[in-house]
C-alpha cells in the first residue's frame, strides 16, 4: 500500500495494489474508488482531503475517547494502592518524618 498527498490540489490517493484502473465509482462527492479489470479495489482517491480526512479522523478519535472513558473505571495506581494498604494497616510502624 502506498499513500500520496498533493497539497496543491488537496487530494489524497491510497494505492492498494499495482495495476491500471479499469473502472471507478464515486462513493461521495469527495471520494472515488478505482477497480482493476477483475473488479478488485486498487485505489482510493479523496478530494478536499484536509477537510474530509481530518474531520473524519477527529470524529473517530472523539468516538474512541468517549467509548474508552465510558467503559473503563479509573483504577488506582500501584503506588496509590500501596499507600492505601500501608495506611489501613494499624500495626505497621512508619518511619519518622523529618522536617528540614
């Protein structure tokens, strides 16, 4: 797979396999896919890439962050757990604190 970006015309092209394009299809006003003569996808062309690609990436990141924070319960760190254990144990002698 190879990826090219032409900043002058704001087009991103993703080549999935080598060979000439035999047919193409417009999936949206900014996305066109190309097929070889066997009908296999060989390339994806994204016009207005700065706008469409970056918005899609930002949206996906936001979705992933929402899912991650919604499903994960914050866990205390190892140090925090160790400190909790030490403070909850009444027979543990703590070293004296020194002040300077």
